[in-house]
């Protein structure tokens, strides 16, 4: 009986590739060598991803892609869109409109180009795994670097999503039940609620074997965020500046509205209202340094690109690049509009988490209650998509020589969700999660790894072409 082969050595279509070989690119003819002149990498992909006639046991990455173009756009867009949109108005308040637009455009453009490099290198070497690209370029160290970066990045993303559940779900229930927030009821405790949602909703979806099954939930999640954006635009024309804080059950808020508080924001403190309620084009302050990590974190989708590429029906580089470009363009527009209208509603009073600013005006507002429900639904349905690349990275790093196993599949998902819940319960605020994770792993996944992997792989392959030509 043939020994079981590594999951990492099985291409998504079932074709084997031993990692011990120097390279796994067929170069038996001049026609195949001309693949480097093919701008779309179609020839390389056609050569590398021809189905094998050998029968093999099912592997983690061994299946035929059946996901449509539209469902792939939904999945990738949902991977991009997340809780980062709630912090962009705060970022604009600390950079100004024009500087924010410049930074958003630059990071979106760099994200598109880095995805192009990722797809180009994966098409040439015949691998659709971020970790295996690192393995092919730098050996085990490259594989571990990519796996650790994906793990840190996506754990940070899932933590921020669960943090929104923790902070917003009690407010929704409080407004729906007209309950006293100081009553001490368990269903108004965010810690209990995030655990309940994780077990009843997130975990069952995270146990799906393939990412493509979540296409419909991704489409519904994006529709919820479109509703959020519509409400933010509508509220801009309903809330006056300066706004009146809700004080019926909170005398501290009234005192707060008449005092100068030692915080980055000031509320009704006697400053000139023309300055207080006017937009700034350029702003630099102590919080500006948070802006770039928040923006970088908001556009990270690179760990999901290759898994989505794997499950795409009739995949090729150009088709996947179009999916990436469309997804990033849609998110770019939504990000800018949400940040702009959120900022123009509250100006310098906007908080790091935008929905908390609305709750200071009227926690029982019907529209804002519906928006909270939409955001809760969206981020809840995003967590399983972000969990898939983390589980794959862990399997690549720790169980590379193992075949697919349902017990391991379930245990990894359960362990990740347990760790994330602990992190969320003890995390100080959502901005800290954005800043720390965005400043470390996001730049590696967006800018550094795709460029370095592509450069090393193409230089190595071209040098092999030269050696083969000289040997003729």
C-alpha cells in the first residue's frame, strides 16, 4: 500500500508535489518555458493543475472547485469587510479627510498589487497555499513565518469581531427589553453573550469542511453592512452638531457634557462651535499613529485569497484577480463613505467604535437598534470565514504529514474559539486590537511576504531555465 502523503504536498486538484524536489514546475520543452512571458500565467496553471488519474484518499486541499464567481466575490468581500469599518470614522477624525483618502487609496492599491503577486507566484509554482509558497521560497522558516503571521492576523480579526458582539449585544437586548443596565441580569452581560453566540452560531459554521459552503452567509453578511452604511448616511442629516447626550438614566453623562474631560475628545465644553463642528482636511495629533494600522488591518484578505482561489469554478489567474479587484473596490467605496459620514456626524466627538457614539444620543433609537442587529449578524457570519485560514495554517505547521481527520478539524476550531473568547473578555478595547495586530502581521501579509516570495521564486525558476538552456 502506498504510504499516506503530506497534505502540504497535494495540490488542490489532487496532483502531488514532493516538497523535497528543487522545484515542481514542468520545463520539458521550450513551449513550457515560455510560460514566463504569459502575462496571465494561464499556461503555467494549465500545466500544473491538470487533474491526475490516480485515486487518492481525500486530503484537506484535495477537491474540485465548484464556487461561482459571485459567491467568490461575496466570500472575499466578507473577509475584507469586518469590524474595521467601525473604527474608520475615528481614523478620519485624527487624520483629516484628504489625508485619510490618500492613505486609504494607497493601501487599497498596494493590496491589489500584492494579491497580483501572490496569484502570479502561486500560478507558476502550482501551489495555492500561502504557507507552501513560503516553504518553496525559504524552506521551513518561510513556511513558519507565513503560518504564524496568518494565525496572529486572523486571531486578531476574530477577536475584534467577537469584541463587537460582547459590546453591542447587551445594548441591543437592553434597548429591546427596556431593561435596567444595572439590573445584573446574565443576559445583559457581554461575557456570557459572546460565549453563547460562539457556541450556538460560530462553531457550527466553522466546522464546515470547505470554505465555499459559506458563500450565501457571506452575501447576507455584506447586505447587513450595506444597511449599516445606509443608516450612517441617513443619520448624518438627522443629528445636529453639537448633539445632545441622552441623560434620562445617567446623570454622569449630563455632568460630562458640561466639563472638560482629560481625553482626546471634548463634549460641550464651551469651545467655539464653528471650530467644533467643521471638518478638517489635514490633522496630526497623538492618535494619528493609529490610523495606518487600522487601515492596513481593514484591507487584509490575503490569507483567504488562495483558499478561495482553490475552490473557484474553472480557476485561472485573471479570473481570481478580477474577483480581488471587484471586492477591494466595493470595500474601498464603503469604507470611505462610512468614515466620511460618520466623521461629518460627530466630528471630533466620534469614538473609536462608531456605534457607541450613536448610543450616547439615544440608546433606544429604533434605527440604531436595527443597525446594531445588522452589524452583529455581519460580524458573527464573518468569524467562520476568517477561522478557515488559521486552521489550515495550524495544520500546515503542526500536522503537515497527516491526512484529513474530522476529530482534529473539530478540536482545532473549538480550541481557537475558546482562546479568542478569553482574549476578548480581557482585551481593554477594540482600538488596541486593531493597533497591535495591524502594526505587526498585517504589513507582512499585505506588503512583505508576497513581494519577497515572488522575487525569490521567479529568480530561482529563471535560473533553472538558463541552466536547462545551457545544457541543450
